C-alpha cells in the first residue's frame, strides 16, 4: 500500500485513506495504518486473479475491513483514530 500511495502523491495533510466498494460499502483507515508494508490491495492470490478484482488486506483486522470490489481509493484530511467501516448512501 505504501508504494501505491507514494505514487499517487501524499499531501502532508492526509489523515485517512478511504476505500469504497462497488456496492457502496466503505472503509476508512488512518494514514499511519495505510502506510504499513503489510497493508495491501490484492488483485491475485497464488498467481490466480481474485473474483472480487481488488481487495483490501489488513492483517489482524476483522473480515468486515477486508473490503472487496474496490472502485475508489481516496485520501482525506478527515481524521479517524482507528479503522472504520460502513455503508455509504449515494444520492
């Protein structure tokens, strides 16, 4: 994950990374968590493409954090102290 974020260009004011799935489910993680080398966005497992295309992998986190079918990754200045998840409603 750190390589992906560095390639995107991290502004010093970024506090969280927000992931949104195809079904509107979302997960927000603090930037210091997102920058850990064991946090990844997976697209395959053992050289076989994942059915869910892109999946956030957060070792030692609940399964509800391992968001699948990611359609959007955003950096935000909004702060969260810990990983948060939920369903967003789009108007």
